[in-house]
C-alpha cells in the first residue's frame, strides 16, 4: 500500500488540516525541549510556501477530555511562530466558535493552531460514533488533510484515524521520512544489525523484543529492564527496578535468543546506589552480585566498553531507551557511552543509526550531543516500537490508499 505525499496535493488557496505532534514538555509556560515542534516545521513551511491556509492540530499531555489550562497549546503557538518566522493565529478552542472564526480569517500562506485536541472527549473516545462525530466537526474546518504527527500514528484517535477518511489526504514529510526509516529497519537491513534497548520496564517492550529476536544479530539490554533479565538468570538484583511478573517471559526470550543464535548481551557491572537520588552514594559492582540494599541506576564502566565493542562493527543500529537514570549526571554515563558509540559508527559512514524517540531522543539533547551525529532521531517512541513489533498503526493505515 502506498501513501500519497505533499506533492500529490494541490494546496493553493485550500484549508489544509495538519495533524502535527507538538506534545512537548512544558514547565509552566516554558517549553523545555522543542524537538517535536522543530520536526513539524518543514511540512508546515512547505504548505505555507505553496499558498495553503494551514490549520495545525495537535495534543499535549493527558487532559482526559477536560479543558485544563495546564495543557494549553498557547505556549507552543508562540514557539512555532518563532521557528516559522511568521505569526501563528491561536484558536482558544478545538472546533468551537474561536476555531471557526480563526480558520475563516486565514489568508493564503497563513497558519493557525487549534487548542489541545484532547480537551475534546471525542478525540480519544473508544466509541466509534462519538469519535466520528468529533472527527466530522474537525474535518469541517478544512478541505484537505495532512498526517504529520508520527508520534501519534499508533493511536486510533479521531484526528489521526477518522479525519483522513473524511478528506482528501496525504502523509506529511515527517511521517514519510519516519516510515522510510522503519522500512529500512524491517525489510532490507544491512548486517550486523544491533538493537539496544533500555528504559524502565520490560513489559513496555515485550512485543518488540519477541519480534526483533527473529531479525537481529545482537540485542543489548540496559536500563531498568536489565534487572529483570539478570533476575531471570538467577542473580540477586537488590532493590533495583524489577518486574517479577515478567520473569518467565524473559526466560523465554533468553532461551529463544540461544536457539536463534542471537547474541543477547546484558550488563556485566552496574552503578549500585544506596537510594534513588541525584547525589546518592554508589559503587561499581558486578551485575551478578548487586548487594541486597542497593539499586542499580546505570550500567558500569566494563559494560560501557562491552556495549561499545558490540556496536563497533554494526551496519544497522536501533536504540530505544536510556541505559540508566540519565537525568542525574552521576548516572548518565552509560547512556552517553552508547550514544557516543553510535555517533562513531555514523561518522565512519559505515552504519545506519536510528534513535527511537521518547527518552532516548530527550537524552541525546540533554547530554548536549549533536543530533546530526545519528542517521535519524525518531519523533515517536511508542509508534516506532509498535511498527517494529509488526503491528498495523491506525494512523498509517488511514493514510494509505
């Protein structure tokens, strides 16, 4: 199935509804990481240059169908205007009077942003009729639809799934690029193919691990999820993050990796802290001998070297999830080491390296690493993982013809 792209739409003078992903972290009125806003700019700019009347819609946080000023997109409108270098009109509601008047006032080449889609219960409703009714009101604001919110394409929400069925539609540049990258990771992959998984919970990654074990040459496991793997091998993990209910499943993964000849690599040492805190006293201990009163908060120096070695000849790398509590400087070294190993491979020109969105992308920015040091940084953590699981993503299905 193919998706139409921006080049397939005649947008001049048309009202184009762009579903963007502007779900950025905001502290009060301050946007602390504008990566997703920046990623949405090229598609919006293209439409502006082609004389469209651009109506951007997006969600922020989880207001659960209620108007909540804490989740207003107003600060995002300001940042989007700065990045576009032109005014962005802001509608104080989603499909109400303000939205209708704001859209009506648009001239060719102008941009408006609607208030948070999730203020409307119909956006996330499980009831097809309720979702459909909201989708019709949203679609009525536009002549054409462009799906560019890759971070939301795994959700069966009105703005992602129902609206494109009501309007002539195409994929935006960001979605097009993301899908191209994911196809490279699933269909025609240069080997060795190495996947690095971290983050807190194994349960978030069950499907993707199961699917990747049939595709990869090596699987490196760090972060909080590593402790469930260590426990499954019979080791003491102290007070480290542990998902007891996943131990049997993880044992199955270890057996499967062995059967398939996949090199499944776990930490050999960790930074074991007395408590969870930025300044917590900690020691380097063997991963097989974590004291009962300690919790692992990062991979240790030997593991960093081991992981770098396992990445040194990789031709394709997908990385999702930090190796430790990177928000604390003392426990950010493991995540930095993996990122630097990927940057070295990218720089050599010999590897295609993908950072799988979410916390990994946030870590790259927080650690001050060059974003162009990787072949691609995804804007959608959950969407990338579900694609790699082999799932059908509702937002992509709706864009296909």
